[in-house]
C-alpha cells in the first residue's frame, strides 16, 4: 500500500487530478462509490453512464450507492496530496515574483507561517495514509485536512486564484474545488 | 420593533425574490428582477432616490449598522443575485466621501437617468492589496493611463471611480469619475469561480480624457483628497462584505437544516453570534468612522466562518451529495469570494494586530 500511495501522490503532483483519479480508481467500478454520484475520469466513463457534470477531465456520473471503500479513499487522498504540493509550488512561484511595500511578499511572516503550516500538514497527511490501514476515519480526516490546506494556500494567491484570466491562467480555486468535489464522492458519510 | 429591525425585515422579504434566480445568475444570466430596483433605491442616498420607500429604508445610507443588517438578510436570499444590482455601491460611497455637492449631484443623476452598473477601480494586477504602489496615472493633461483588475462590473459598468497616481507620494493618489464607454477605455470580464453576479473584470485606460470636473476631492484638505479620504469608505464596505459572507452562511445553514433538522445545531448559534459581532462592529464604525479595527474584526470572522459553514454543510450530506444540490454547491463556491474583497484575511490580521498598539 505504501508504494501505491506514493505512486498516486506522484501522479497527482505531476499529471493532475484526472490522471491521478484514474490511477486511484484502477480496477474499481462506479458502484463502489458510497453515494449516488461517482467521480470518474472522463476518458474512461463506463458506457451508458449518466453524466451529471463534467469538468477538466473529471466526470460525475450517477450510480447506485455502495459501501465505502477505504482503500480507494486512501489512494485518492494521496492524489490530492500531490495536487496540494503542486498548489504550494504555484503559490511560492507567485509570491516570489511580487512585492509589498518594496519587500518580497514571500518573505512576509504571515506568508511564511502559512506556507510552513501547509508543509507540516502535508507531511503529516502522507504518514497518516501509510498507517491508516483499515481506519476509514483517519483517511477521511486526511481529506478534510487537505481541503483546509488547499484553501489556506489558495488564499495566498489573492484574487488571482479566484478568476481565470485566460486559458493559460486558470484560477487555483477551480482545481481546488474539483478536488474537493471528487473526494466528497469517495468518502463515506459522516 | 425599531427601524433597523424593520429594515432587516424588509430586506428578508426582498431576499425571497432573489433566491429563485440564484442558479441562473451563476450560469451567467442577468435577469430583470423588480426587487433589485427597490434595493438599488434603498442603497441610494435619500436626496437622489427615484421612488418612495418605507421610512426604515432611509437608514441604509445613513448608518453602517443598517447597511450591515440589511446586507446579511439580502445575501441570505442570494449574494450572487444581490451583486447584479445596479447600486451605487463602493463608487457611491467614494463619491459621497470625496465628491463636492455638484459632483454628487452629477453622479447620482447619471445613476437615476441611465441605471448603469458602477465600478470601483483600485486593485492592480501586479500590486494587489498594496494600493500605495499603484501604477495607473493621471497625467497633467488629465489623461488616464494604466489598468485595474478584479473590479466588479469592469466590462458592463457605465460609471465609476478610479484611483490613479498624479505624483510619486501616497498623498498624490487621487480619484476620478470615469464613464464607460469613453475613448481609451476597455473592459473585459473574467471567469469567476463563484459569486459570479459580481462580474469581476479588468479595465485598461489608454489615455482616457478626464474632465477636470471629474477629479474628486479638490474641495478637501490635501490629506483627505485621495486614499486617506476614502479610508472610511473601506471601513463601511468591509462590514458589508462580511455581512454578505454571513448571509450566504445563513442560507447554507437554512438549507442544511431543512435536509437534516438534527444536524449539529451548534452552527446556527455560531452564525447568530457572528451577526451580533458584525452589528456591534458596525455600531462602532458609526460612532468612530476612523476605527479600522472593528471592520477588520467583523470581516475576518464572518469570512472565515462562512467557509467553515460550507464544510459543515458538506459533511451533513451523503457522499457526492453536493452534486445533487446545485444551489448548495454554488453557495459553497460563493463563500470563498469574500476573502478577496476589500482586503484579504492577512490584511485584516495586520490591521487588527497593529491596532493593539493603540490600546
């Protein structure tokens, strides 16, 4: 499982949600989703599936609710971990190019504190996934943690993270929200 | 019942007319909604209103308390729809603070005659919250050069206020009234993640000729003609943004409690406590318009709690349930918008933290 988790994180980090989701769901069926909607890679939607919504290579399809599968949820959490790391890198790049009051924004204490908190949270999340085993609550907790970290990082992008200026400048919140919606489909009910 | 309570009740009644259009506005439509005309009139100073309104409506432009109370309830209907209202908004507050009587008359005459959307151009793409570093400039020949980004109604707005530099110091940052269309003005809408009714966009100024009568603040002392003169405007607007965040959070909580009446009722109490906090902060601003801490405290808490409420709602649903409740999903996007309006959380923290030195 440790190797799979690492592979899923790498897929999310290097290739994004859609590719990572495909890896996390390898061998799975939509009916394994714990609710009535499954998040699925658009490139591999089962024939005849009813698509509720499609966004950036991820489709949300109707299905019958099944029992929650903690292994799928854990693999998906690893994918999201890779996405969170990618977002952190984007934030650092963005803030390194900006100044406030003549000083680099990246050097501001509030910014450094937020980046440090995000780094610690992702390191802890990775370890949690390697030991979570049969504890679905721990996996769900990692997902909630990543949702929180993503938002704290996205805030550092300011309004630029909230809008898409053109096709090359998609606001980070679009991806952050899609990651959250996807996770919501694969985590068991509270 | 006092007049603020009456205005709150009137706002709640108007809000019911906004809700049915929430998803359409999120999809990019701009429906004509009669309630928005009433809201627009409520948000216009009494001397420039075009219809008779209940006496309680008078308070909206007179006190921050009334404005805050009303915005909570209006946004509880739907903040996205509220933001397509052709109200004076921040531009109106700036004209109220910096404009002469003649300039106010001219500005509100345009609003009455043409019903345009208004814009407020402050933020620039490369300097964000650091307004003193803005690069947009007003030349000696009164031509405006530069650009702004993340401005509501940048594309569709017909009139607004734009801040620009006339020299190197912060005191040389001045405000002008700009009309759209004007030769040299171009506006472009940006694709928003949420709160799409606000229609954020970017505007560029390629040597727009500004009539000298449109330079605001000439009748004021040098220290209050520009940025500092508008500071009180930001205090009021910060609480209005906080009020809208809380309104969306209340809408989310209402929705969830209809689905799951027993779901963690603590949140309802926290939201009502946040209302108390916002109203107290607004009261503080009415008593001391230069108090920068109170609005920052109110906005910081309300925006944070609104995001937390969205997560609380998500946990109440069955897996994937957000996809089955589009309105709830929309509000869970909308709540994030308030973070970026009138100062991010870090800006509010710095204001609050620095203020400790004053005590």
